[in-house]
């Protein structure tokens, strides 16, 4: 089972629309924090706090190049959350299949 703190940080990071927007912006590749912050309706300090949450969750990595800070998606950062979600999906799918089979048997009178 995946460590609870890892999941807590990942899902807390994903719970905020601004942080999801930042992650989406990074799908195209590395970006400067200033470029990521520009279209957002908040202060640079606010964006920096969101980035800190993403870093703490292991979803992004910061690299300092001269005076500029660049962000990139962390490879495999969402793997623990995806694994947990997959386990839950498998469990509930099996339960739904069992229910469907039982209802089918009941309907046919067996």
C-alpha cells in the first residue's frame, strides 16, 4: 500500500484548480516560474506558494538557471496517486460485476 502522506500531499496538491493549471502548463515542457505566473489572476507570491505545494508533493522539480527558476514535471510524480486510484477502481469494478451477476441470476430465477 502506498504511504498515506505521499497520497495526502498529492491529492491536496491536485485539489486546487490553480495547481492543476500549473501542472497542465508544464505538460509542454519546462517553464520559467515568471511565465507560468503571468496568466494567473494572483500575485507572484501566491503563485510561489502554489508551486511550493506542488514541490512538496513531488509533482514538480525546480531548477535554478542563473537568476531564473525553471519548473518541470517530476517523472512518475503522480504514480503513487494513480496506483491508489487503480486499486480502488479494480475493487469497485469487481464489486459491481459481482452485483450484476447476482442480479442476473436472481432475474432468471436461479
